[in-house]
């Protein structure tokens, strides 16, 4: 018993509250039994130990961190930054440090040497061609950065050996065909307003191939150049004798019955032979036109009656003159002749009995307009429209056509054909 009592006392001393810094340990026993201390295995006892521990408050202080230089050349800056450290090791929020002891920091320059030179390029210029392969260029400069905000130009030898391209190809697509022109001809007149002409053709324009003439349809028609234009080499001398002159009356508008015949006013001067020399109308544009009639009535006689109807055994028979179509004119200008054949027919067969005074004419004048003037080298002076024609004293001076009375009216007696075939009418007109 004595041994058990000593063990319990020792246990009570062991579970007593230790002094500060001493280890604490306790023993727990089942509730059904009192505290016991046994040597050896005892599943009813659990031991807990409390070891001494040193507690210390953390230390917060300011530290300084320096940044790298902000630029490798041309002047950068190094800045210092204050940070809050715990125990001089771990960065914590700045509010943990005393703001009154925060250090005052600044910055200073660094890497003030100039930067290496480099190539600076400008914008590309316009292409030298719109198609078929052209070139465009751009400016190239060698620059060096001296300070943060200033650059200077330096010699090209300071820049890298390999420089950017200054020339490049552009508009390499094939060109469409385009219009081309020949040289202008000489002016058609030596004075006053004339015309000059040139040839216009469509050709391929690829610069790498030989130019070839192609059909005009391959070029844009609304871009076709003018094949001719007016020209003035010099002003013509002023002619005081110019005046408006009426032409001869034209042919009646109807071959029979009442019709109309017209004439025109032309610019010219009368000559000593009764005719006149014609000039361009613009030479008389500032002159007042005479008050003359340019239109009058005419009558070529009564029109033929309807074909006669002759009573026959088998019924009425139609008898009359029938004409073929007019043949082509003998000349294209200057006055020619058209002819046709006339037959008296009865039911489509040649017959007799048609009235002679109703027989249609077999020929008529055609293309009585004047031919175009000859080139200046061949005719330096204006052509004469009318000259002295033959006289009645000439041998065999007779009219060979029924329309010869129209030749003088059209002023074409000087024409070789009309002068010979209508000699009588031309001769009587000139007298």
C-alpha cells in the first residue's frame, strides 16, 4: 500500500501546472477507477506533453529595389523603389511598415551613348506604268538616335551593310490594247481653215513583246482619237469682191404637173467670163444675205394620162408606155447621165398605138453636185464653176437630150460631157 500511495503523489505532482517554460504532461484514467500508476503496458493511460516554445514578434522595415535601365542607349533612367520587408526577407504590403521612416528615392540617367544607326524608309511612290510592269521607288535614310526625343542623320556607312529595297516592281498585269496614231498630214489649205488627217489603229502594248496591230474592236471605242481636225496655216487675204450669189434653179421636184424647184446662196466672186469663183461659206459669214427667193413653183407639163383601154374580142386591152428602172449614173460627181428603156406594151407585149406626146423621157441628169476640190499642191486657186461655153457658131452645136435645158440652170456647161451633149442650150445661155 505504501508503494501505491507514493505513486499517486508523484502522479499528482506530474499533472500540476508547471512553471513558465516547463514541460506539461498529464495522465488520464478511466472514470470508473482512480488514478493508478503501473509499470508496463496499460491501455487505460494516455500521456500528453507540452514542450517549451520561444515566441517573437515579426520585424517590418523598408528596403530599396533598383530597376534596370529603361533604354539600352540614347539615355535611359534607373529608378529606385521602396518596398516593405518582413524580417528583411519577405516583401509584404507597404502598410505594414512605418510611413514616417519611408526613404525618399529618385532616378538617374543611364546608357547615354548614341544608339546604333539604322535605315529609315519613306512611303512608296507612284508606279511608273499603269500595267505591263512598272517600278516604284522610295527614299532611304540612315538615322541614329542621340537622345530619347532626338534623332540625327548620319553617313550611310554607319548603317547595316544590307539595306532595305529602294525599288520594287508594280502593276505587273498585262496591258490591254490601246489606240495609236500616225503623223498628221499637211493642212488641206494654204490659208484659212482647212483639214489635216492621220491614221488611227489599235495595237498591243505589252512592253516585253513587239507591238502588233489588232482589230479596232479590241480597243475602247470611246477613247478613239480623232482621225482629222481643222487647221489654219495663216489667214487668207481679205477679198472685197466676195458676195452671196444665188445658184441656178434646181430640177423641178416633179417630172410632170406642178412642182417646186430650189436654189441656194453661195459665197463667191464673179469673174469676167460670166461665171463665179466659189469660196467657203465662212468667208461670207459676216455679210448680209440678199433678199432673193430660194424656192419657186415649176411645171413640167401635164402628166401622162392613164393607159388607154382598147376594146377587144376577149375584153378590154390595156395599152401604154412602160419604162425600165433608171440605170446607174455615169459619174459620181460633176454631172452625169442616167438612162432607161421605154416600150409601148399591150398586155406585156410590144405593140403600136401609144400616144407619142405621152412617151416618158429616156435619160436624165444625175450627180450634178460639184466634185471635191483638188489638194492644194494640184490646185492653188479655187476652181471656176462656170466658164465660157460653146457658141451657136460651132459646127454641130445641137442638144442631144431632152433635158439639156437644165444644164445651164445647174451651171455645169463647163463640164466636158454636158458642154458637148447640150451645146445648143449652153451656147444660148452664155450669149
